C-alpha cells in the first residue's frame, strides 16, 4: 500500500464483466454466477433499466378530450409543447416532461423552474378569470420539430440508450429530452411574457 492511494487499491480490485457475453445465470449466497464463473460481491445493486420520462405518467389512466388516453395519444412517441402540456389534455401540466431538458440538466433546478412557471401561469389565469389552458396543435408541432432539430446536431439520437426508450421493448424510439437548459428557461419566460403564446386560454 506504500505510495498508493485508497482509490488506486479500489481500482486494482475492479473487474468489468460484459453481461452480454457472460450473462448472469444465478445468485449465490456470496455473489453471482455469470458465464460459468462465480463473482464474490459485497453488495448487488439492481439497476436493470427504467421507463424514463414517460413511464410514470403513462402508468396513470389520464384521459383528455373525447376520453382519449395519454397513452393512446402518445402511441408513436410523446408530443408536448415546452415539455409542459400536450394537445387534447387541457389543464394537464407535466413536470420535466418529454420535450423539456429534464434528465439532461440538474433535475432539482429543472423541477423548480417548471413548478414556478406553472404556479405563475395558474396565478395569471385566476387573475384574468381564465379556467382552461391547452397547447395549440401548431405550437406543439413546432416544438417537437425544434426538439428533434436540436437533438439532430448531437450524437444522442445515434446511441442505443434509454434516452430513446431503447431499454423498454415496444416503446417508440424517439429522443425525448431537449438539450440546453438556459435557452429553454428563457423560452418559457418569453412564452409567458407574450400572454402564453402557443396556448389557447379559455
């Protein structure tokens, strides 16, 4: 241990195992057997994937106009305006939904920005005697195009990752988050300042 840091010792004792080539076969009292070999472990963390960005909200039976479910509406992939609202679902606000930076930024900051925007929006609506808010089809289409255009300037859409829902069998393969938090927050502020441009208020 002389001349070595604790990190050096930890790194020396790490062995990476490709689970595709050596699939996990079973658990044992002291570890796991993969590819016919037992690996002794102090602890096992199960992180086998998750249905990012849409899983939680689509797990709820949310119904909009004419009784259509959000799951039906998003059958080919999620469509939102600003990642906050979806056409056909008045007064439904999403927190860090698809089409917002969400997982590509500090989630606490992203959540706070959304909650503040929604709170201000509801306050403005109450003050003006408005009862409903819903994204327009054109605003939503333009926003989805924008999210895809920004993503297309990066390598993100080319990766085989949960960003595209690749870890969920049958999930539409679309890039869901928007890249770039400061410009996004500025856009949300601009939309509100312009009387909630892109929304129908009733």
